[in-house]
C-alpha cells in the first residue's frame, strides 16, 4: 500500500507558523540590546572596548542585510517552504553557536550566521504566505506578517533583559532551539510554492553580499565624515568595486539575482526608493528618543526604553491597518497617509523641551509609530506585485533589505552631522573655571549658564534630527505616488 501523504495543515495554521518564525527572528534582533552588559562581562570584554562589542549588533545587521537578496532568490528557485525550513535550521545553529561563545570573535561570527538565517525567514514567510493569492489578499497577509515582525522587535529588549537577569544571557539563545524545532515540525505537509527552476546566481549573490556588507560596514563607522580615518572610505570603495563587478557580471547571466526587469518596474523602483528614505527617517526616532531621555534630560536608560516603546508598540497596529487598507483602496493611499503621519510626528517632536509630559509625549510618539506601521504592507505589496512570479521572494527580500540599508544610512548621517552640529554650538561656550576672588554665588551663576548652554545645544542637535526626519518622510511621498497594486 502506498504511503499516505501527510495531511496538509489549514492556511491559518501555516500563516501562524510563518508569523511565529518572523516574530522569533525579530525578537533576537533586539533582545541583545539589554543583554550586552552581561555578555561583555561573560566573554571578557572591558568597558574601554565598547566599540568592539558594538559589532555584536552590527554583525547581525550585516548578515541580515547582505544575504537577504540571494536567499530570497533561492526561495524562488528551490521553493519558499524549503527556504523557510532551511533558514530556521541556520537560525537555530547560529543561536546555539552564540550560546556556546567563549570569546568576542566567536560571538560576532555566530551572530552573523544567526542573522543570515533570521533574515531569510522574512522573504520566505512573505512569499509563502502570499503565494497563489490575489493582490489585495496578499496585502492583508503582508500586514499580518509585518505586524508579527514589529511585535518581536518591540518585545525583544524586555525579553532579553528578563532572561539575562533571571537565567543568564545564554538562555536568550538556547530558548530558540525548541521553538525552531516546533516551527519546522509545524510546516510538515504545508504546500510548497515557488520552485521556478533555473539556476541560482551564486557568483552574483556573493558579489552582492560582499558589496552590501562592505558598504554597510563603511557607513557604520563613526569616523566616516570626520575625514581623519581611512577605513570607512576603504570599506565603501571596496563595496562600490564589488557592486561594479556585479553589474558587469550580471550582463552575462541568464537568471541574474539583480534582475534588470525587476528594477525597471515602476512599482518596484518606487517601493525601494520610498522604503530606503523611510528607513533613514525611522532610525532617527529609534536612536534620538533614548538619547534625548538619558543624555539631555538626565533620566534613566529604562525611562528611555519606556518612551521608545510608546512609539514602537504602535507600529504593529499600523501594519495591520495598512494591510487592510491596501486591500480595499490600493497601496498608494495608506503609504501616503503613513508618511504624512510620520511628518506630523517629527514636527511635533521638534516642539519638545524639558517640560514635555503626558499626554503629549505618548500621543506624539504613538502617532509616528502608527504612521510608520502603515507603510509596511503597501511597500511590500507594491514590490511583490511588480515582480514576475519567479521573482516574488527576491522582490520581498530586496524591499526588506532596503529598509535596513536606509536605517544604516540614517544612523551614519546622524552620528556625523549631530556631533559636528553640537560641537559648533557648544564649542564657543566658556568653560566655567573659578576665578581668583570670585564669589561662590557668581561662580554658581556661570556654571548654571554653562549647563543651560550645553542643554540648549543638545536640544538643538536632537531637533536637527527631527527636522531631517520630517524632510526624509516628506521626500518619500514622491516615489510613493508611483506605487501600484494591493487592491482586491
């Protein structure tokens, strides 16, 4: 008697499994933020090597961004379910390697491997969940998957901090293994999709990964705009050379990873452009709110995290509404509405001062989080709808990587321009050194004036970030007007 095929799980169950995997990958992306001090102590990294420890976060960013287009294309060629299960396996192996790390080098390499698996889960989940569905229903699914990813990012710092405190930081990664096994088991019998056949452009993928990795690493250097250090420019130059070699090589490839037809599609190019600009704007809030809370207002890092959660916790709700709206009225209106809300949020943030309090604080941040959430489904749906059937996962991977690359650009610019602007404002302030025969009262007045000047310079620098964020969000409206798709 022939063996019976495994029973196919219902679509809702499969979607839940896909969303759980994306949630898990996003959870790990942010969970290390609160666990970094414990990790530093455990692997023997002193406080004066904090810049080296930052590579634990940067390595995840590099692996997440660089390998995503190649792995998305692998899903188109070999099947989305296969890609998802393979990504789970790599994510689990990377998690185990991180948990076993006994040195900084091992830790960084393991985080990069974990990120490659985690990054591949997103395009695989988007492509598999949306396979065979009409454009409008895909937009709703993309909103659900996007909301799951954002929810993981919101919960990550709390989850990582709790496990690091109660069980030790290594359990953040050990706990991934049973979850990975359960998720892989949950996809047994799920239908396959994709499998367009053809060859995977491994050489092109390697050049692309090298180019994106070098560019991302160069842009992440703090000395990029100072002009006094060679490494950032060498990294960026190497990245540009790799991408130039890729452009030459792709002309001779039958099924290139960088499909000219894909990038010529108006909807795809518009989604990529708008996503990059929105990512650059998004990171300005993610970095500036904690910085303002701790460095300018003098409050605790915990309070900075709580303030940021007012913003991030609204993103999943926006993602769900954005998917629903895209299915009914198309992708363009929710994208433009989301960017308009982002602009409004940034403009409101420029009015903040030491007296900012509830309910303004929560309303302003939640408004921006909801606006950025609205963008997730429209941008993804427009990119995927513009792609041919055999490039659906590739398109999802590209538009996801564009957001991360935009965040890298925004962070690099923020680090450089913000420091220079602050120094230009604060550099002229006279340092309060007590003069001979000066009364204590007069000296205290000069110290207070100096501190007020520093506070004013700090607020001005933070407000500059918010003005730039408003400009980037407004600029993203232009390509958003060219978006297509989404409507049922």
